[in-house]
């Protein structure tokens, strides 16, 4: 008989993570542990780590939802439960929890070894190229991060913008391009919806001087007509991020068809798990829209699940957004490491089992 329980860990940042919603010093991750009572040592592990200000399921009542899920799961006394059951047990309004249950069941289904897919990445034969993330902060803080990422060999950097004076942000980009041109370094920027619609196009024109690969969410989500106009007129390719959160499955194609972005950013914790992410991916492919996968401040448990998924579906070497596991000094110990601007997995390595 399968049993579901949970644990949690307050993850502490190595430095305050400055975002468009303020400075974060701690982020709580909840872990689902699913196992067969006949083999309690074989555990499927999934992570639910909803983000303040972004996740529909973030809030003081989240633990109650987890408790209710565990009670219902255990009441059913299931002999087995395929990953697809997560969508039956957890509603769309709880995307982080659905992601956690789905990945815990997927892990258990494959032997409880944190190996969700059999790919060159999970076998340790190939890494996944990733972008180096430069967090918001004052100019000196961002400059220090940029220099460190370049020294570490990243060929793609992503800068969070929108918190500093725009002229200062342009100067930072100018400094980067003085060191590395577009052939040596791909530059992405993420505005997190910071631009007002009336000023957005002029800012995008200014950014185009630096051969920017793409800009994520230049204006806040929910303004489909304004975003569609920007996607059509912007000299910098536009990627949707927060725009995808909370969109029902039946509206996915309608949103992409109306806005026609160059790219979409897929965050399984925020959009409702791996199967929902796959639906977005297929919808984008049908419309000729590019995409990449990004973690959302999960610990190594969630990061690994997203990375294993990426190893299954990313085939072109396009840099993914999968490096946030280094942010915490009390992360779950895992055989994930970054080398030369790529994320690698060691299948012979050791995992910590939280809680």
C-alpha cells in the first residue's frame, strides 16, 4: 500500500536575493515522500516550493492543502499510483503541489533514485547548457556577479533588470559588451513586468543596441493586446514568463496565438507540473514559438526534476535556466554540479533525503 507524508525545510540564501518584489532571505520548500509500506526504504520525492508574489498557491494555508492531500491519498489505500494521478488529486489552483506529487510519483515509479528519465543527462554522459543568472541589486553588486559568471565560462548570461535607474542598467550592458561581443556571449534580460506599456517600446529600442537575445515579460501579465503589440514591434525578441501562470489548459493556444511571442519560459512549479509544461511546449511548437525551461528557486530536489525533464525534451543545446540551486547554503545535498556553464548530474553520487 502506498503512503504519502511530507516534510519541509526553510532554505536560506547565501545572499539576500533581490527581486522585483523585494529582498528574499529565506524560501520554504515542502517535500512529499511517497513509498510502499512493504518497501519503506524506496521513496519517491517531490518538492513544492511556491513563490511569494507569484505562485497561486503561496500563502499561510499551503500546509493545510498538503495535509489534506496526504489524508486523501492515504485514505484511498492505493496499491499503485501513476504520475498522471497527480492531476486527479490536486487541482489547477495548486500548481506547486501538483508538481510535487507528480514528480514524487514519477520518482517512485522509476525506483526512488531521483532518476525520472533515462537520458544522456541522467546517465551523466552530457551536461545541459544553462544561462548564468545575475540578480538585481546595486550596480556594484551586479557588476561583481557579472565578472564572476564570465570567469566561470558562461556563454549565456541573464540579467534581472527594472530595479535600477535604466541608464545604469544600460551602462552595465555596455560594460559587458565591451568585454564580450554577441559571438562570444548571449545576453538575456528579464524585466519581470517592470516597464509601463507607454515606455516599453522606447526601452526595448535602447536595449537593442546590445544585441540582446530576448527580454522576458517587459510589461506585467494580463495585458494581452499591449503585449501582442510589443511582440510585433519590438527590435528585441519578447519571451513570456509570468503571463503563463494560472492560464487554464483550454486557453493556452489562444494566448499564444494572440500574443505571438518569440519565446515562452516554462517553469513547472508555476504552471502546474511536468505534464502541463509539456502541453505548453507542444502548443508553442505548433505555432513556431521557441521555449526554454527555468527553475524557480527550488532546492536541488525540484531543480533535479526539472533538469531531468529538460534532458528528455531539450535536444538543441539551447541554454536553459537551471542554475539556482547554488543560491542556498543549506540546500538538499545532491549529485548536481555546474561546470563550464552547463549543469551536470552524477548518477553514482549521493542524495540527501530531507526530513
